[in-house]
């Protein structure tokens, strides 16, 4: 009985840590793909004369098996954007091979690999309103600060962009929400998670740095 009790205690300690370790490993995807979005935007900027939300236009084509939804915002919009999840036409990653159409401004998660809980409606339902960075700082003179996914500014080339990625890496009731932007991003601190990252503290997330706005793994139990 003592041995069984010890095994139970060890399991109670080890299993949550193992789940968290697994989830952290899954977040390597979003780091790589948000960096790829930023690189694709910067590489295509000279000949497109600005940033674009069209994934085919900038050449954003990650490998199959992605567990994150990627939203680059409305293709045609530069002002008056909607709320998070604002792309109206996503590449269906369950198709073999995935077909990119003109006007696709995001990617679904690969539900063929990860299951129906990773459909767009299910992932967006987990993302509560307002799960955006605490502050975007305008990098282009005269630009309004971005507050959601998309291209913003009076007109390109005087514009900025942001993209959001959403998933559920540990199968709980909360989303894992990450952003990348051409602007610098502020994020407040949460007890037990990384400290506040702000311009005032001189440690804000710089342009092109994937930003964990809601780190599902870190925020568990908070």
C-alpha cells in the first residue's frame, strides 16, 4: 500500500509536468510560422509596395499538420477592420494537397490530423474578446496603432501589419493565442508567467517577434 501511495504521488506530480512539457513543445510550431509570416511580409514588401494579407501573394505555405489557425486579416482592408478572426477565406488544410486560392487570408488548423476540436469555429470560440496585445506602437509615422489582425495605415507603403495564431495545445478550455506584427508589442505580466513586456520597461516584443498574448500552458491555473 505504501508503494502504491508513493507511485500515486509521483504520478500526480509527473503527469501535469509532462503534459505541460508536451504543450511547450507544440508551441515551437507557432514560433516558426509567425516568424515565417513576418519574413514573407518583409521579403514581398518591395515588389508588392506594402504588406498583404493574401497568403498566396506573400508565399506563406507551411507544412501540413499545423495545429494553429493563422489569421492575417482581411485581404482588401487597410482601415475599418473587424474583430479577431477577421479573415473571411481560409486555406483548408484538411485537403490533400491544400489548395491556395486568390483571396485566402489565413490557414485553418489541420483537422484531418488533429480532429474536429481544431476547426475554426471551435478555436475562435476559445479566444475570448480582447485577447490582443496590450499595445501596438506605431512604427510608421502617422499610422493608427493596430488593434487586430490585418494591414493598417492610411495607405501602403505607409502601413503596418499584424497576424494572429490560435490553438489549444493542451486540450483544456482555453486558447493559446500568439501574435506577430511589424510594430512593437506590449504585454502585461501575469503571476507565474513571464514578466510584463512593455516599451516603458524597455523589454517590449520587438517587430517580428512572436508574442504569446495568452500562453495557454503558462496561464493554466491562473
